[in-house]
C-alpha cells in the first residue's frame, strides 16, 4: 500500500503532473483521437475549455462541501483531505491554462 503524501508534496506532485499534461497536450489529443475516433479539434476544445485542472477557491469549496456531505452520511475523511480545509498556496499557471 502506498504511503500518503503530505499535503504540500501532493500539491507539488499534482502541479508537476499538470505542467507535464499541458506540455504534452497535442500528443494526448492525437492519441485520444486515434483511440476514440473523435475529431482532434473537438478533443482539444474540450480539454482546454471544459475541464478545469486547477483547484481555485470555488473548486476547493466544492470539494470541501462534498467531503462534508460524505462525512454526514458516515463516510470517513480520506487521508490528505486536510488540503481542502485551507486554500492552496498560489502558483503560476501555464500560458495554455490561462488561455483556456
């Protein structure tokens, strides 16, 4: 079983993953288009305009509400969910993320 990462390590890991994904977006679009038969332009539009890859205040509030409701129904808070109790430290977004 994997050991839980401390919250800031998790943020750094996810931030690095986002940067890699954005840098390889063209390859991801091409691979997904080949696998699904969807038009690359449709996929690129969907990935850059419809999906949100950052956890801003609204996303953090939504996740915190989800966790609150899950706890009210008896679900245990998952390891590392303390990240939802406070805003994440700001980080620079790539030009591709800002253009979306």
